[in-house]
């Protein structure tokens, strides 16, 4: 299985390398207000891909923060529930000890 994964990686690398070698000619990107940028086509494609990835990650950040806040709230015990549960049970009956407490040692 590892061999197949490395074979796939090698194929992907050589395919992208061949794409870069075949697209070395310059491309012009025209911006607003008459601005333009001349660069090899492979650099233009790489910049567009990197920009798209950055926009996608930045679009996901608020959802990640929201889920993280929900997870921390779910992990933290509710003080009202903990106080109500502990009020009816004496401290000695909570967990029976099979050994003497540390203070006694």
C-alpha cells in the first residue's frame, strides 16, 4: 500500500513538473486602472491556487471558532448542575475508598 501511495505522489509530482516546463512562456494579468503583471504562466496559476486556498481557509475561520467555543462549553461542567448534584450526596458517600486517604499516611 505504501508503494502505491509513493507511486501516486511521484506521478503527481512529475505531472506538475511537466506542466510547469510546458508553460514557461509569459502571461499578462490585467488588473484595474491599467495595471498589469507579467509572469510565467505557471507562477500565475500557482498564485491563483494559493490565493484561493487562503480565501477558503479565511472563510472557514469563523465556523472553526464557533465549533471550538461549543466544544469548550460542552466540556466544562455547568456550575448549577454540579451544585444541585452535590447538595444531596454527602462527601463520604461519593466514592468508597479501598485504601486510607493520603492524609492518614
